[in-house]
C-alpha cells in the first residue's frame, strides 16, 4: 500500500501554533496517511502528557519528541515511537550552518548516543541538495518540520508498506521510501 507521511511536526505542546488535533486535521486534509508528533523536549508545556492519544484521526499517529542533544553546541534528534519499533532521525542538517566535516562529526557523536536510523535533509520543508550525498551513511528523509498551517505539506515521504506503525518505521530504516516536495 502506498502511504504518504510526515515525520517532524510541532504543536502547541511546545512551540507550534496548532493543537495536536488541528495539526492532524490539516495533514489529513492534504492526504497524509501518517504523521509523527515531535514537539521539542525542553519546550514541552505542563499538562500535555497523553494529549496525542486523544487526537481523533483516520491517519496513523506516531508519538515522538525532538530531543536536544549537546554535541559541541546542540543538535536535534527526533525519537519516533511505533508499537515495538523506534526511529531516531538526526534533524535539519542545513540549519546548523556547519561544514561537511563538522556535520559528520556531529552525526557520529549523535550516533554514539542514539541508534540513528536516518537524517533529515530538508530545512523547514525546503530541499537541501547539498546534504543528499553518499558521505552521510544514512537514509535521507524529507520533512516539513511544521510549526504552523503554512508549513504543512512542503516536504514528505511516500513508501509502500503495510498500514501499521512498525512496518512504516522499518521501511524508513531500510531507506525504502521516496522524498517528495511541494
């Protein structure tokens, strides 16, 4: 089954402008089959525990978090939870303004802390071809890193998998997906 999904979404649980329900509704309107809520760890607001589970949607909804990892400054790594599978994505390479050598050093350090599965090669949903290179030895995903309605649907992945969370995460880990851009 061909599925369309977004793996980097922020809501009012941290610094986004849409509630989790509003974000899910907006993605569903654009034909998405799955999304991952990845609000910032250090910005999570009190009282948001269990809020993602209350969202009503026909899409598959992954709970997650965007972790702030301190490695010669900081980087962000999303942790996305399936039923049994967990996906770790090193986020938005272009936003750090680093050389390739510096970025590879940060990725290696991040991989020493988390079992990295993929890297995000977009910046707020815009394609960054300079990071689509073989020197980075991970599957490279497109995501819109949405914080508002205007950011939704700029970049996503499509894949063929069973319509369940673990099948989707395994496909991403294998690199069996296509990056898509609006």
